[in-house]
């Protein structure tokens, strides 16, 4: 049993079905609840979730899916650009790493203690034993995580204050590594942010935060959702484009 937009929804086990839309096959998960109308959600991982009233015929679901097929494909295309595609890292000296939209060179040094420091366009890693190459990744990943906690908190608090002025009730956020998403909003109203988002400029991080905050009021990507997003961030499309480009520059 979950809560969505303040309403308790009892789910049944889902079924995996599909329709054909031109040359494209649209797979979807269908489940039933006590709701009165059929809802179709397209998630950032490109999955299509259909929630139907109990005793709804499959034919009625298929008919609705065909009517919304164009919209579903449009949403999936949007999210294809939203999926992060970060090149794998080797964590060796001289390798380029991005932080808040800027490129930095990784440099490994001998030191009295293990640490990571940023200076003069470089991310400097200090090891007491240079033969322990595996420690480089551990230290760098940990440093980026610490920076994400600080930066995300600053930006989240600012965006949450803005969202609350538009009637959105905000709780908190959690940093969680996700394979296919920069951010997410759970059914319980918890905002999740991918630590890899720290590679993006602050303006892009703000966009992801606002995007997920809007889901606290409008769970799916309906016209109401985009209307709310536009109110909170009129230039959201430019920020999204910048986010899409920052991982491939």
C-alpha cells in the first residue's frame, strides 16, 4: 500500500504487456487499484506504468494506451536525454574529472597522510603508499560525495523555499546512487539525488531539484506538471539542455 498525492492506493501484482505503435513496441506494466480512473506514467528509466481501476478489461487499457501512444513516445524521448551517460573512470594521474561543470586534472602525490585537495585546476590526491592504487578511487569518490552533500544541501534549501511559496510541501532529500537517473521522487515523497550530479553546473543541479520537487505535487509528466515547472523555473529547458551536454563535453 502506497500514498500518492495524499491518497492511499492499494496495488495488485503488475502484469507486463505491450502495444505496437508504428514500428515501435511500447512495453508497460499494468496493475489495478481502487482508483476510479486509469493513469499512465512514464518514468525516467523509460518504463511505462499503468494503474487501472479494478475489473478494467484489457481491451479498454489497450485502447487508452493507443490514444496516449504519441505522448508516451514523446516522454520517453525526453527521458532518453535525461539519462546520465558518464564515461567510466580509471582514477589515474592525469585523468580529467568534472566538478560543477568544470574540468579538473587528477594528480597523485606522495603525502604524510591520505587526503584530497582541489587547487589550481587540479584534484590532488595524497597517498602515504603510492603502490596502493586502489585507494585513489576510494578517496576521490569519497571526496566527491562529501562535496555533493554540501552543495546539494545549499541548493536544495534554496529551491525548497521557492517551491513552498507555490504551495508545495517539502520534506527533505537523500543522496543515492542511481543507474539511470539524476534524481527521483519516491511514492512516499522523498527526493533522491544522484551523487554523480555534482559534475554538473549549479544551475543544472537546481533544475533537477526543482523537477523532482514538482513531482511532490504532480507525480506524472502531465501538462499540470510542466505548468508548475515553468512557474518555478521559467528557463528550465535551457538548464536541461545544459545538463544533457555537460557529460559529453
